[in-house]
C-alpha cells in the first residue's frame, strides 16, 4: 500500500517540498521574520512525508519545526543546517532535473 502511495504521489511531494524549502531559503535570505511561515511549511512536509512512509524526512521536518518554534527565529545555525539536510534528502528521493541549454 505504501509503495502504491509513493509511486503515485512522490513526484508531487518532492515538487511541493522543494517549493516550500525554496520559499524558506528566500525568506531567510531576505532577513524576514519568517519563523512561523517556515515552521508551517515544515509541518506540512512532515505530515505529507509521514503519509508516504518517509519517516526520516518526517523526523527531519518535525525537528526543524520544533527548533523554529522554540527559538522563535531563524538566527540559530542549526535551523539552517536542518533545512539544508532536509533539502539534500529530498534531492536523494528524486534528483533535480538538469535544464539543457
């Protein structure tokens, strides 16, 4: 059952997670008070990953969400590292497509 769910929804999950992580990166780069928004996106990633049985991804996202809510900001370097590790794990699930030309 989980394999069927993954086969059907993994590409959509990966695309959505990448969009959420890209948005987080932009918010961090802009220096915005983005912790609540990023925490909400991580919460969504964790839920979707759990449904698909991607427990390691769900755990990473929950850890990041928890850290953001505890710290209340994005100044903690462990938060940025958690986002980076999560992004790398998402890329392992489906490597980004290279654009030609």
